[in-house]
């Protein structure tokens, strides 16, 4: 691990994500793909699936058949299905608790103000399947959408060289009763979901992890469709002291580095702990902090995707954290728990965007409408101040639209 001294510009490298900002050539390539899908629809998808995934599929073959979904269970043991159901139950219980009653205000003379949350009509979920099938991303994205009441949930995922979708992805989708699945990946899949083709109808929002091309496509198509966030490489920051078990720290830091481009950072007040960890972990960064408050300050400036507080007073330290995608408290709450089984979605903000983005939640799949109801008497009470403000803004007809109700 690289030891960062808190002098000069060295420490600032941890705060600056420009080193992993999008590349210009990716931006241009993605723009070409999007324009091609916009103009040529399914034909463009056929071309890019052959070029990038190495398989020839017709538009009709993009859609996963029911027989493929049922056949996915042939090589999956009942024991593993039981494990999946346990995890699905954990995630479902968490998101069911997020259901809430709408905000409602009743005022004088018959005023009624209300905010109503309604589910999105349709959501597209991108599931990577390049180096390894991310079956956990299926339940971590689909479950909150299902509980929110989304009417149409679509999964897109790259096919393998034989034109198949990984059976574990299909099995999880089947357990969640998500049946609309397409064998399309990359930026072209995002374009299809956002713009629509003859085979793949457009959706209202796209969620799920992906590589730089997928992320860049989401960025360029935001506005045609809503997106969850623009996520970069995964991140872990660990706050630890001399009482923290070094084996736990090493295990968690190395686990994060299994992700391509993953970043691991240790913030510790213990010189000995840093020395021990550096002997065993080759990648990442570590910072020797004067005290825990300094570690907290650095963590807040980093605004990491994952933050583990591995001290005995983790709960009190967590109260000082302002920016983090997910916070893990104590020695027995590793980041891997959040990645796979705890409940809250592992789709989290990265690259410091936890300063203003949140992890996937029920509200990610709903939008709200303001409901306003006034009686004539209530309207008359605000008639004069409304008229003054409208006239000041030069909106005379706005004022007249109120006054006409009292002639």
C-alpha cells in the first residue's frame, strides 16, 4: 500500500477523482453507438452484439424465452436456491420498511395540500456479465423496484459466445418474477432502453452497474430517460485504531481490490496497524492520522462509496460522518455483507458523489405529484399577496386568472 503523508498535494490525490474521469475517446465511441441505435434500432443492436459479444443474434433472439428461464434451474442446486431466497427475504424486508404514507396538510377554510408518490411505469436494469455474472445486482436492483410498484421491469445483460444468458442471472430473475429479459449489453443496451427499438420498448429509468461505456451512455442519455447515478470504480475507506484486528482490515481491503479498478484506503491512528497492513496488502493507500477526528474529516472529504468504522466506539464516530454511500459499523459488518446479503442495495454513489447522491432506495423508483385543493374562501385569503407578486413579475394574466373567480 502507498503511505500518503498529509502534506502538500499528496493527500489531495485521494480527494481528486479526475484521474479516473471519463476518457474522450469513450465519449465519442458511445455517441456513435447511440446515434446508430437511434437511427437503425434493432439492426444496430445486431451489429454491436456481433462485434462486441462475438455472437450473431436476430432481433427475435434478443428476448429470452420462457424455456431458457425454466432451463436455467437444471444445473442449480435446491440448496443454492434456498440461499437465494434467504437473501431475497432480507432485501425485501428492508425495502418494505421504506413504504410511507403521503405527506398531507389540512388548513383553514378547506385547504388541502398533499404529496402523492406514484411508481414509475417502467424501469430497465443493466446487469453486467463480462468477467463474472453479477447475479447479486439482479436482486439488489429489482426488489426495491418491485416493492415500489413499478409496472414493467426489464433486464438487459450481455450474452455469452453461445448466445445465452448466465443461468444464475435467469434464476434470480425468475424467483423475482421478472420475465422481460434481453440479451443485449454495453452502450447499445442503454441506448435501446432509453430510445426504444422495435424489439425493446423504451423505459422511464435505467439503473444498475456497468463499465465506462455503459456509464457514459447513461450520462449522454440522461434527459431522454432518468438514471440512478454515474458510478465509477468501487471504493472502500476503513477507519481503524490500534485495537482493530489487522486480519479483518486486510481481508476487507483485499476483497475490495477484487473489483477491477477498485480503490481501498485505510485511515488509522495506529502506526503499528498501518505497518502490519502494508506488509500484507500491495495495493491501495493508507494515512496515519493524528486522531479519530482527523480520520473522520478525511473520510468526509473523500465521501466514499463504502465506509467501515472498525472501532469499539463506531456508533458515536458514525454520527460525525456526513458523506458516505453506506456505513458499516464494528468488526463484524464487512462491506461484503452489504454487497450480498444485508438488505440495502449495493448500488451506491462513488467518486465522491456521496456528497449529493444516495444509494438505490424505494424513492428511486417513484415520483411525486403535488395535490392542491382550495375553497373559494381560502383562495380569497391569498388573493391580494398572490396578485402583488404576479404583477411584480409582469405576469398580469396570472393575477387575472385568480380575480376572475370573484367577479
